[in-house]
C-alpha cells in the first residue's frame, strides 16, 4: 500500500494532467510500484526502467562510462543523466532518477555512507537535485527515498500556484 505522501503526490500530478516516469537504481522499481498502487496510477504513470547495474545505465540510458568512472554509479551527476534520459525515453512531464547506497559494497565512503541517496527530478517548471542520508534497513532507506521524492514533487508543483 502506498504511503499517504505518495498517494497525495499521485493526485497532485493527476490534477495537473501530467504524467511521470522513473529510472531507478537503488530503489530497483519500488518507486514505480508504489505509484502504480495509487488510485490515479492509470492517469499518471508512464513507466520506468530499473538500472541497477552499470551496464544498463550505460547501454540503455546512455550514461557515459567516463562520468561513471569519475563520479561513481551512485552520484548526483549520474542521477541527473538518468532523469534527463528518462524524460526523453518516456516523453513524460515529470522524470525521476534515483541512485544511492542501501547496502554496503558500493561506492560508499566516509563522505558518502550507506544510506546516501541521490534524487534528480525534472518537471515542466523545475529541476531538483537532492542528496540525503537516510538511516535504517535497506527497505527503510528505499521507502524514505520514495516519500522524499513524492514530497519534492508536491513542493515543486505547489510553486506553480
């Protein structure tokens, strides 16, 4: 069952007659799944791509290998490109790119610990790049990321009023 904020975000997007698409690495499709369970899913959800592995980021979403090498697969730069490519592929009004670290074994460092998530959102009126460190289990980190993304989209749309 989607959270209250995801449900509100879905209704907010539907009220604008917009749609949304996702490129998900660390959330591995959970964000699209949460939005698919809202009442307005048929009106707003275009689709999504799970790009957990570097190969998918490079070969399907055209993230340059040099950017991945320079910035790591879990970075603001890669996430921005994911959102930009999602916008093109799905021709959506809103595109969301997500990368991050929900478990050890990725590119974590002292400055970028497990729990660090990168969100990039493109709307018709905004570009949002957000980095946050969440605490908890991998599932808790993912769910907090989904809720934060929904909140950021609602705030962006509210700016239009």
